[in-house]
C-alpha cells in the first residue's frame, strides 16, 4: 500500500518530483516523467511494505518513511548528487505511519507513533533530527494529547499529531507548541 503524495521540488538546481511508487523512491523529471534517480527499498519479511507519509526535501536531502510488513517502520535520508541517490542515515526510532515529517532549518521533525501492534498509536513522541547526521536532537513524549492532564492511553486514534511549520513556528491541530 503506497499512499505517499508526490512532492514537487528542486534538487541540484533542477525541477524534480519525488515519489515513493514502491518498493523504491524516485526522482522524476516533471517535463517528461523520466526517472532522474532511484533508490530501491529492500524487502523485509519477504514482502513489500507501505509508505503513506509524504517525503521531505531539504536541499539535496530527501527524508522518507517506510513500513515493512509485520515490522517496525523507519525513517531514512537520501542524499542526491550527480543524479544518484544514496542512503546516508536511517532511524528505526521514528516510525510515523501516515503523518508526514516537516523540515526546517537543517532539521526534520516527525512523530513516532509507536511500534507495530501498539494500540495507543495516538500517544506519539515528537522528535527532531539533524538532517545532515541523523542525530536525534530532542524528543517530547505525549504529542497528540490535549495538554489538559497526564498522558493518557486510549484505543481511539485522534488526529492531533499533524503539524506544519510557518514563519518559524510549529503549529499543530488542537495543540499549543
């Protein structure tokens, strides 16, 4: 299942559409649809997984999420140079199933929604990674809660984890950051 939305961007000074058609991530020429670069995503457990979150592009770096079947998802970062993409880091600690990360000021921000099979996926951990190194800068547990009390665990997925960055501020639906 690949629901990831293609992203139109500029990489290496050229227009590019970044897309996860599975089981790979590609950069396409928007004028003719030809593949400019491609990175194969390896199978796990003998099957192709899913990608729902949109990729994030900062300069010539592409950050994407992938979820192998019956395994914990992960975030990976590619560097695109001279029409070739190579993986420069990966984090199995950032597994956002359908919430896209956002990039800002050399960092990528995402919500880890818990391991596969976790019934309280709405209790997320907001994380900030350095895009160049993949180093975790900080994390905050309980993202997706309304802030009115202690972190609670429920079985109802609440869509509070979506966020954007605008004018240097992180804005979230029903949360104040």
